[in-house]
């Protein structure tokens, strides 16, 4: 089956913006891929042929934005060109330097448009000034929560609270452990990802040979151009779209071939440089000379050299077209700009004018066709048997290895006095989630001291604050005798992701849920709690009570 479709530039009726014919070709390519998949073909059956790597990268980027995640292109295997790795590096750069507004805006944009897939958020809102307000003066006393004021902005509203509430902690983690934490926070592990795995391999390699410091890692990445020199290795039978240059496709066959941009020139471009010689004196004494091509060479001593160059390029570009058109086994789809008439200069004009004179090609509406669309052969998929990962495994090493001191769990959080408020908030949050009754408080606090998470002189203040949290009106329901407690119990979802309520207590099939919050009240908190309730109802539990405990504001809000 052969389909050749001319396309034109147009104006978007909704926005009034001009759309190039290449934009139309990308849209037509995406639609064609979707139709092929519906007819039973796999992504691995489809190859997109382009004239050069620039077109290949444009195509890969645009198709990725349209939801095609599995693409192998000329540069797509390089780590630095993959959007997910760019996102992680922007998070790294922001954590290393919170004043880096470019990294901050880019990580927010990727999270909203690709991970959260929320198209309704305006670009103006994402890229507007959303810096956190600085505290007016440092606090000299230890308080339960950091007194830094967080504005109610896009950064804090849209990104996960597990990220925005723990920035100092994350910024001090070794780079490998940081990548693990970020993969968990942003749910990057829902599907296996070779790019993430390769990135973590490099992070681990760097940590073993260096300090593991975040700033040092960023410098190492940039100075050595790691993103442009390191790539992933993809098995031959991987189910992915392939984007390949026509030159590299010589001698190969593919079930489906799409040529999105059939528009390269047949002749040398104006002002291209060529090396030329002539037999005419006195210029024959010069030998080889570099000349700009163009009609200005006609009638000169170098006219013969110019005409020879034209002939060579015409043959080369015609051969290139022949190679591209003969790679398909089952179907060939060609997109090209509409022939506007005039002197023959582009392969698109050559194809259009040839199609008009061929009996085997039938004009159907706006395109030429020959044959009938095929259905994928039953053996289209690879016969190789492999074990496929359903998700990308991530682990916190602290949960797998027992070490005498757990101080690494909050590495560096108490080295700077300004972090003590945030650290206290995390510890109190953890204790309120884990303890069973008020009689357990003293023992639990001393365990934090023993593990190196608290200084001895801080224990009394933390104990007082935990008791105050437990004594908030309504909290007694979550520490009642006869109810079994679970702290941060993971609830697995069908898509492989998970959710973790802070504290769940249950008695038979009755259940109570409380989430502790260290910041100001936000609508997203109620949505999150409602989500927990819905999940537990689906598991057969009856919701007895669900609450949000705002520790800084000393109040409990029931759902």
C-alpha cells in the first residue's frame, strides 16, 4: 500500500497562529501511527525516515509531546536529550541553587504537562515569579516548624508536598539516593525506564569515585558533557518507533515506512561552497579554489564545474529518494508540501508531478493511493521471550540495611541551626504517626536520640510538642485502646503506584484515617484525604472518621 499526501501551511482558526506544512506533517504522522496500531501493527514495525538528524530530533520531540514515549531516534539514545533526564537535572540544579529560576520553571512545566498531564494550567502562571518569600529575620529559638513563609503560588500548589516540604533534606542527600527519592516522589517508577536506570548507574559511579555532593555532580555532568556522550543501549527487539536517516537505511527493510518531510532540494543551495578547478588560463594556474554556488557562475571559467556539481547533486538526491521509497515491505506513507508550481527544484515537486502522470496511482481526495491498507501479519511481534518489568524498582537503602545509627536518614538537617524547625516538624510528624499511646512517647523520643536524629538537650522539647499534638481536640479517636494502628502503610494501586496515609487505625472492618500537616491548610489536602477514603472503601472498609491535623495551627479538621 502506498499513500502520498501533499500538505499546506494553514492558520489555526482557534488561535489565529500560522501552522507550517511541517507541523501538519507531524500531525499527519501521529495520526497514521495511531491508525497502524489499531490495525494490529506494533511500534517496532514502524520506521520514520528523515533527510538529516535535525529533522529526526524535531520529529522525536514533537511525537514525544503527543504521547509517543517509546522512540529511538538519531540522538534520542543520548541521556541529555531525553526529557525525563532533563527534568531530573533541573530538579538537581534547583536543589543546589534555589535561586535558579530557569531550572525551577522548567521542572514545574515538565511536571505539570508530562507527569501530571494537566493542560489547563497556563504557561503564564508557570513561568511567573513564584519565588518563596524570605523570612524577614532569622528565628533565634527552636520552634516546631520552620517560620519561613510559603506563598500560595504555582510552585507550592502544583508540585507534590512530599517534595516542596523537604527541600533542605533532599538537597543534602548523595546524588544516587536523591535520584531514588525523586523517582518515588514524582512516581517515575510506574514503568521501567532505561534512561532512568542509566542515569542512576552514572550517579552511582560518580558517588563511588567522588564525594557524591550534588553541586560537584552537576559540575561533573556539565564539564564532561555527560548528557551528550553517554547513551542507553536498546535491544534490537524493543517495541519502539524508529527514526532513522535515509542514508543509514540503505540495504534495510521495514514493515511500515513513513517519510514525513519529503522536501529536500534537488540542486545545490545558493551560496553553498564547492571546490572547483578549470582548464581556462590564467585561472588554471590557481588549482582548486573554493567557490559559492549559484547562477552567477554561469558564463565564467568555472561554469563547467558548477554544472557538474548540479548533475552530481541531482543524481545523489534522486538516489536518496529511490532509497527512501524502496525500504517498505507492506506500506509506504509519504508527506510533502503542496506543489506551488514554478521551476523544478525540490523532490516534493518531482514526486507530485510524477504522481500526476502515473496510472497506478489513484487520486483519492487530497492524496494519491495505490493498493489497499494492510492488516498486520500474525507474526508481526517478536518471537523472543523476555521477562518484562511492570515498573521500575526503587528502594530506600535504610529500609533494607540495618546500621547502628540512622542519622543518614536526615543527613545534615541539624548541622545548620536554621534547619532545626523543619527537622523538628519531620520528627514530630513521624512520632505522631508511629506511636500507639501517650505512654510510648518518652521511649520513642529517646529512640530518636539514640539513632542520632535528636540531641539530648532537644528531647524534652520534642516530647512536649508530641504530647500537644496528641491532645488536640478530636485526636483521641486515633489513639483509642482496642484499635490497631498502622503508620504510613502503603496502599498499592492498579497502575503500580502507591499512596501512604500518615496514620490508619482499624477495628474489624471500621477504619479511621488521619493525615498530619506541617503547613497551612490547602484544598489539595482534603482531596488527598478523600482519595485515601475512596481507596479504603474499595478494599471493603467502612470509614469511621477521617481528619487532617494541622500541627502548626493547632487544629483538627474532619472530612
